[in-house]
């Protein structure tokens, strides 16, 4: 279950305590996970909470955005590193990086500027493969 929670882009606040933005998408996904836990004979409870202050809320959002930004930077580095590779290697890398961008987007609640840069880097890589044909 923790793997599923991480894929949602949770921020772990403590042992067994995670935070997510309170929106319809994450609420629905958490309800599905809770149902799976119950079906497996476990116990699951979803709690809605608020940060103690606006500063704490902003800090948590910034930490979540920073974590995702690092993942986008890794995509940019992967696209840049693949530029000198063969057409087939660049094509495979572009497809892999597009899938990675999709996975990151699932947990990107506070999109950093790196998001657009990563998409542009992958599209440049893919366009380079298309123009060399």
C-alpha cells in the first residue's frame, strides 16, 4: 500500500502519516486504497486535516514541489544525455521519458517550472529522431 501512496505524490509527515492536497482526484484514489485494505481484512481510515499555519502549508507544498522538480530534472538530464546516441536509442529513450513524464504528472500537485522544461527536452529529443529519418 505504501507504494501506491508514494505514486500519488504523498509527503510523509511521520510514521504512517502522509499528506496530500485535498482535491477530488486524490480523495477518490485514497478511498480506493482504503477499500483494498478493508477487502484484505485490514483497517483503514481517511482523515482530513489542515496544517497548523499558512507557513506550514506553504512549506509542505514547497517540499512536495521540490521533490517533483528533482524528478523532472532527471528527465531533462536523460534527454540531454541521449542526444548523441543512435536514432533507435534516442527513439527508445524518448518513449521511456514520455512514460516517466506521465508517471510524474500523477503525483505533481504543485507544478514547478522544471515541468515545462522537461516536456520541451523530451519533445526536442523526439523531434531530433523524426528529422533524422
